[in-house]
């Protein structure tokens, strides 16, 4: 007898009934760039359709996003002033802290995730403080792990005080999840959750983000703290450490090139797993669509479906508002 899997593909109703992967808008997170200033809504040239907002214009985008069906946002800050120690990251009136206060006041039902990192705030663009360098007699330009995690912990506390429901450390320093958990608890912020960028690779796909956030390193690269794309077993080690240190949720980043890692993390993780479909993945689709080479809607729906099939419980994507619409229209 000839086996006929095509019977289950015959009609749209049949295909819908037997689908193995289903998406819903509540799993989507939309990243937003906040810059200092007033009245600003500014295009990001490397990411067509994405913009930078000042804290006072943030409510406009939150309104649009929540109307589209996305209630979870991830905030990145671009300070006016950068320095060696990234002091804008943990300033009580820092740009993300201002945005969180404004956003939480206007949209208390939305979930605010704050990215915790120093690269947008340091004059040298690295994700932590340097051992030596400008103004110091020490010529060592490597990122100094332990002083950095103290500053990251301070950053997380100030963001949580400003209204962040979740803090998301993206720096890849060792021990930062534990340091952040301890600092939050000591500040009486035990309800603030940690979404750890547990498995973050040193990826070329972050290119457009670095233009968007003005965070390209002034020298060198991030390979002494972010993971080597060649390594898979090491991802399990990062996962285990972050879980041990108290991560409430974990993330794999980037998205599409790391499906194997996402699946492996999902199999081992007792906590929700996120996938971050990063700036370069967004811009590639935008560029191809602008040239008529790819159908944007179909491509984005396929990518999102594949990330969820591979294991994502949470999907962080610049296409979140459009995806929510397409999900509601039954496109995926
Ligand atoms: C900060 C950070 C980066 C991204 C998220 N958090 C950039 C980097 O590590 O260089 C990338 C996000 C994206 O490309 O969309 N460390």
C-alpha cells in the first residue's frame, strides 16, 4: 500500500488542524531604542521601519504596539553622554530609567524588559569597564569582569526601581546573573525577573544594531566575552551557570543561524527559552524585500515558525507588531 502523507495537506482546514507548531502574540517581544532628548522620532537607516524615540515619544510607539497585539517590549538606551565607566547605564535619571517611568505610568499592563549592558554607555563601546586604558597607567584594554558585574547589578537595580518587570543582561560577563539577583534581592526587588542572554554568540548579525544604538566597539571586538559560533557544548555550560545563578528565563541569540543551539537549550532548560531574531536578520529580510527578492510577510512568518518549532517559548523580534497581525489573520 502506498503511504500518502499528502492526505493531511489536502485542504487549508486539514493543514490547520494537523499543524505541530502554533504561535500566539503573547510570546512576542518588541525591541525599542530610546535616546535622550525631547520630541524625537528618528529613523535608523540600517533598519528600515525601526526608529529611535525619546522618553516623551515612547508612549506613541507603545500605543501602536499594544494596539497591534504586542504587550511585551525590550528597551535599549542611547545616552547623550558616554564615559569610560558607562555611568549613564546606572544613573537614576538615565535614558532607559526615564523611559521606564513614562512607559509604566501610561501603560501599566504592558511588560517592560530592560536590556542590561554597558556598550551603549561606554565611550569605548565595550560591554564593561576596561582594566586600563585612557587616564590610567595600565595599558590593558581587556574588559574587567568583576568590577563590571557590580555596575551591571547597579544598572539592573536602577531599572527595576524605575519600573522594569524584567531585566535582561546581554553583556556575557561571568557571574552577572548571580550578582544581579543578589543586588535586586538586597534592594527589596525580589519580584523583578531575570531574562538572561545566557547563550549569546559573537555574531556579525549585530551590525545594524550597533548603528542603531551607537555601540560599535572603538577598538577590537567582543570575542573575549561573547561566545564562539563554533561552540555548541559550551552553550550548555553557559545555560547551567545562569540557571544556577538564578536566571528565571534564558535566551539564545542570534535566532535563525542557531536553531541547533536553541533546540539543545530547550531540551535542557527547565525555564522558558527565548530566541532573539537580531538586527542583521531583520535588515537582510528588509533589504531583500525592498528589492523584490523575497516576500516579506511569508519570509518573516516562516522564520518565526521555525524558531518556535526549534524551541522558542518567547520570540524577540523587530517584526513583532506585524507578526501579531499576521497571527491574528491566521497566516501562521
Ligand atoms: C548589547 C546588545 C547587542 C544586542 C543586544 N544587546 C549588541 C552587541 O552585543 O553588540 C544585539 C541586538 C541586535 O542585533 O538586534 N550588548
